[in-house]
């Protein structure tokens, strides 16, 4: 499985996302630019220029028409995917750390950082798709998560937002009222670094600096599966078609200069979703893996690292034939 190396960023990657069809890959990094690539051959299609700070987060709607991004320049921007034109800009008091679309593409949620006397906030906007350059400056709803600041978020359902927090807790909020509907205070013991939903949004996976990734039920927040490693984790993704979980991380970036590749554990690790056992590793990055994304078709995945590279992997035929647990078939 030879990866395609995508060289278009000068600084560490922060997030990568595939569109719903899986033919486009969007990547953002600390170098102030968003790139879009063809996933099948790694050709760069274009860039989205306009932010003046680290771009922490990016998400694309299900029709691949509108892109949303959040940055350390305290803005959230709406982009036209096809032309790269910035359609609208929201300004906030602090950096935007996470953005996500709702399932029907009508709304988006964003998290702004707790800093300089401002509380961390979760805001929900309804997007005017008929005239994208005319958006409401004020959110439909805004609430401040209780006790610990939120670091990641997603729409668990049309009315519920699931959040991961700095304290390690995972919570479910009714965004219209701001009420905390459910909470798991001990989901993790350290900051939650990533949260990715299953295709049907009935469960989700989180990764954390406590070296553990966990799968949770979207309604009850019960922990369904646990994957424990020996390095801090920055990202976790659920494979489609196969019952696998992908996790990535590695020793902290500041310690990398004193660490060999083998000790640093800069690998994408595959675990079996049901049996919670590791079944393989993919090497390649020269620093911690910051973000992972799986092709919707289940035929490959991409990883973005501290080294500034995106590695696009397409699975060999042997991956689909492999049966690590005999003829046991798992219905996803």
C-alpha cells in the first residue's frame, strides 16, 4: 500500500475532511491556508485564501457546495467550494476551534475558545443557502458549557449537540435551550482531542491525551468500546465497510527532536471495533499524527501530521480479503 504524499502545507496539519462522495479531500493547517485535493491521485485542485491565522477546523456540506472554516484569527468563514470565493465572514472575540455541519446542511455549530476574559461558547447558526452571501451575524442559539470548556463538537441529532471537553468529559446539549441533557464526566481523564460520528450518528468515537480512544452511544453517552495505547492520541476515526477503528497520535511535538521514530509511535493504528484488539499499523509520518479521515467508500484513509504532510492511502486488495478472525462476519 504505497501512500500518495500530498505536499501543500508548510506547517503542521490541524484537520482533514473528505466530502460525502469521497472524491475530494480538504486539509487545513497552521500555515493559514486550506487546500482541496483529488483523493484518487493526490492532485491539488485549489486553495482557499483569506484567513490570517492558524486554521483549526474545516467541514464541507453533503453536496460539496459550501465549506466552513474556523481560525485563530477569530473568524469563521463560509466558502464556495467550486470557486474558492469567500461568501461570508463571522467575527468573534476569540479563536474558532471547531466547526461542523448538521446532517441536513441547514445549520452549523462552532466552538470559540475560552480566553482573555471571554467564556468558551458553542454557537449554532442557520445558513441561508439561497443567498449564501447574506447570513445572520447573530447565532440562533448560544450557550456556555458547564465547568469545563468544550474542545470538539458535532450534531448528534437535529436538536442535540455532542461535545468533548478539556476535562475529558463528554456531554449532550439541547442547543435550543442550552440544557445539558446527558453527561459522562469520566469519559476520559484528559482533554478530548477528536470526535467523529458513525455514518448513522448512533455512536461516535473520541480520542484523548490520556492515551485512550473510546466509542460512545450517541443517546446515552455510555462507553461501548475502549482502545488503550501508550501514547497521547490526537485523532480517531471509524472505518466504513469493515469493523475497524483508526487512531493516531504520538509523543508531543515538543519532545519529537529527542525521540526516534520507533519510540515516538507516529503510526496510524488499526483496532478491531468489536474485539478491541490491535490488528495493524501504518507508518510514514515523521512526527505526531494530528488528524485522520476515512474515505466514505471504505477503500482508504488519509492522515495529516505535525510534519506538514498529508498521506493518502488506498487499500490493497489483501485488505478486503483479510479475515483476522476467520469467517466471522460483523454487520455494521
